C-alpha cells in the first residue's frame, strides 16, 4: 500500500513537472492567441532563442569566475526574456500586423519566420547542439526517505516548477492589476469596442506579442535545465504547447494551467507505464494492462493523449473554459 | 463581350464550353508532350525527378481542393501521403516466395505477419486500399473535428498534432512496420521486374502523368459544378451556408476525405519512384511545405497548384544541391512573400497583370470588372439603355462606376 502511494506521488511530481514545462511554454502562446487569434508557429523558435541566450549568459558568467558562475541562471532569465521579446516585437511590427484578420496566413508567415530563425542559428552559431550545465545548486535532488524505495526529486525540476509559478503569478498580476493589463483584457474581449473607446489597439497588440514572446524566452531558459539545446529544440515543444492552448480554451489563463497539468500528469502516467504497473496485480485486468503497456513509452503516450484530447473536444469543443459569447461562431 | 457572337442566350454556358474545349486540348497536348516528347529531351535522372515532382503535384491538387476552395488549412497531409506510400510499399515487400515474411521482421523476432498486412498480398486490393485507407482516416479525423464546428487555426493545429501522432506511431512500431527504417521498395519486384529498373520507372512515370491528369479532371469536375460553389461558399461564409439549410459538416468531411485519398495516390506513386518510404514523410516540415506549393502557384486555381509544386520543387533541387543552407532561408522568405505581397500566387499575378495585356494585344476587349453575368445580362443591358448609361458600342463598358451609378439613380427616382 505504501508502495502504491509512493508510486502515485512520484507520478504526480513528474507529471506536474512535465506540466509546468508545458505551461511555461504555453503561457505566452495562450495570451497571444487569446488576444489576436494568431497562432505563432515561431513560438518554439523564440524558446530556442531564449535557450541560446542562456547558453551565452552562462559562457560570460563562467568566464567571470566562480561566484558569478553559480548565479548565471538568475541573470539568464531576464536576458532570455528581453531577447525573445525583442525578436517578437520585430516579428509583430514587421510581419504579423499586416496580416490581422487572416489567421491562416499568419500561421504560414510565422512558419516562414521559424524556418529562417532555425537556419540563422544553424549558420551563425552551429548546427550542433550546445550544452548548458546547471549550476551546482541545481544539480542533484532532494532525497525523501520512504520505506524501501528512496525517492529523489531533482532540484532542476523543482526550479522549473517554481519558475512557472512565478511566471503565472506575474502574468496574472500584470493582466489583472496593471492598466496595460486592463487594456489587453479589454481588447481580448472586444477589439472594435476597445478601439472606439480610445485604447491604442496596435500598441496593445505589439506589447502583448512582445510579452508573449518574452515568456517563450523564459521557457527556453527553463528547458536548458532538461537537456542540450539545438536549432530544432523549439520544434519538440511546439505541438504539445498548442494542445495545451486548445484544451484550455482561448484567452483563459486558468484553463491553460488546468490543461497543462492534466496533460502533463496523464502523459507521465501513461508514458511511464504506471497504470500498467498499478493494475498488474489484478488478474481480471490483464487485457487492460496489455493495452497500457502498448502505450508505455513517451512517444506512444503522445498517441494516447492525442486520442484523449480529440475525445475531450467532442464534449467541450471550445476547451475547458470556453469564452462566453452570443455569436454563432465558436 | 467576346462570346456574344457564339451564343446570345446563355453566354455563361458558352464561356464554359469554350474554356472546356481549350482546357481539354491543352491537357491532351500536355499529356503527349510529357509522355512522348520530354523523355527524349531529359536524361533518365531528370525524368525521374519530374515523375516525383508530378506525384507531389497530385498532393498539391488535393490540398488546393480543401484549402484553396474550402478554406481548410490542413497541416497534416503527410499522414495520408505516407499511408498511401506504405500501402504500396507493403504490397511490394510481400512479393516473396510462399511462406516467407519480409526480412526486417526477423530483426525484431517477429515470426508471424501482423494481421493488417494480409490484404496487401493482392495487387487490386492494395490499389484500392492505397486510396481508401487515407480517405477513411481523413474522413474520421474530419468528422470528429468538423462535427464540433472546430475550424480555422484550430483545425490546422489539430491536423498537425494528428501528424505528430502518426509519426510517433510509425517510428515507435518496429515490430509492425519497421519503425524509422521504413520500407524499401527499390529492390522489390512487381510484375516480375525490379522496381528500380529503368523500364519499371518509365512505367511509373507514365502512370504518374496519367494519374495527375485524371486527378486534375476529378478536381476540375468537383470544383466547377454546384458542389464546387458550395465549397467556396463554405470557405467564404460558413454560417450563411448553414443558415441556407445545408449542413457544411458532411461536405467538409467528404472533401477532406477526397483530398486524403488523392494524397494517398500521390504517396504511392512517389514511394515507388524514390525507392523508399519512411516515417519522415510525416514530418511536420514536409506537410507545411505542401501548403507552400499551393500558395506559390495560387490558391483556388488547380493549374496553380501543379505549377507551384513543380516550380518550388525545382528550386529546391537546384538550391539544396548547390547551397544547402540557402534553401531553408529561401523557403522561409517564400512563406513570407506569398502571404504578404503575393496572396494569389503566380497564377493570380498572371491573371491580374499579364493576361489583360496579352488579351489587349490580341485585340480582345479588356475583361469586365464586374461579374460577366451582369455585363452580358440582356435585362440589365436594356435597363442601361433606358437610363442612357450604356457606353458607346465601340468602347468597352466601364461597369463598376456606371452600373452602380445607374442603380443609385434608379433607387433615388420615385
């Protein structure tokens, strides 16, 4: 029985940890999508730029010597935010603002930008992956003594969870307590009416896009703790991130949080085979066990999660928390 | 005004017939050219490339059908392409002596052929399945998505996610379908001949040309009649279609399935001409690239889809052999270009700028600015004469201003 609870706890921790990576990457996308109805296929590349910024900050701080080398992560977060936000701002002013009201064209344009950014990194930096080493205080993990199975909660994962919480809280207060946040929410609800009331929608768009991109940069900084960074890093996250937004519902922060956590936990539980392990003592469940074992790998878990998402959308096509409105459109 | 002499009563039909004849002749000339003349002009390698490009052009036709005409941007056509390709590759892999199973199975310790391979023993069933399987997958995916009125970017994202799912499935299942290694077809045999032999490749090239023409005609037929107009209506205002009493769901499911089946045919033809099918046909980038072919050629013009594919693929082969790193930049800028300054693609540009000039040189009147039916409608003509707004007969009509003026006058009069 203790084993069972421990298994479940490990599952929950790992699931939340996957979920927080998803959430931190989806946060920026969700805001931008909610406001402008624009899907940014270059979002993953903005994350990649954030990750590379972290790499460069690390190199600079390592050159400075030891006390500095330990805190580079802290400095890398704002740097990654700024770099990604700047690129996002250029992208919005240069391309996307000409394409409002044409979401499919925007999608294609951002894909073009994504290709260009990836190739740019490949030619200017290197096509090979670079490694970001976590500072000493983020290596290892917290040991929890529990009976016969010792559990280790990696510090890096915990750091990502904390960073995600900080970002969510920050975004929440920005949107709900600042005057620009008020304007953003107003434009999200009704663009025409906001414009009539004198809100500079173009500025709001640019600002939101920059902030969304900046959040992608922070996400990129976070993913450096999980593995090496390459020009294609962003591509690994982008589709999962979209799924978070689709399931969460457009323009709803809380929906994104719930959907990211649920997707994270379900992915982990299926991918690690926890279900199969948990059910295996029961004889009558053998076919179910075989079924879950078939999906017990991270790539097959995605197959299953996608099927679940499609099933979920049959019940709630506009996500967990749909926007209320009186149009015939969804 | 060019058709007045041909048929005074129903100019629309006359135009349609005229265009049909012109198109038919062009197609026949093209077919003869591609099968009879080109082989002597191009090297075997170039001909093989052309065959591959043409099979990709077939996918582009399918994408044009759903994107250009129906407004559904699918980023997951790689699924259907690969399903078609795998179908034929499975049949070819099964061309073995009685009782044997393809080699790769022994690597993973599989003794018995997985059940879904059995239908692929027979060639007719395979050919059928190459079309049916992708069409059914597309229909199911389309049904669960369209049923809930999920559309626009949501649909695009979901198709992309589906693509990733299929990719994961095919790379993860070594025991069923040989995982990342894919299925090789070039050493297999069909009709007692090695697939990669020049003679077989020539046969496949001919099949590709024929299939391209057949599918072009199919798309032409689908888009020209009432069905085509309904597709365009769904694209332009789906709610209005719904309010008019149609259920767009089924039309969308149908056209998506047709498009999937077309992609399946293309995948099969492409596979035998490139010698291998791997899950990389289901990579995200490849499926988005398919969209750019259509966008470059011109959306909602079937000729544009084919032309765009050939051009982009040609550019790709030339660029990526000489400067591999430039190709991605080029492709990226191409995406930006077609959505910002060239929304109607090459065919659109031609229709807007060059074609009127050519017409002018040939002595035809410049094309009407309103709907031709308004220009040629005898009732409207009578009204115009009544209100003295008809331009002198030797001058072309300037319908936009004059017509709207006349209507206004009409309304203002008591």
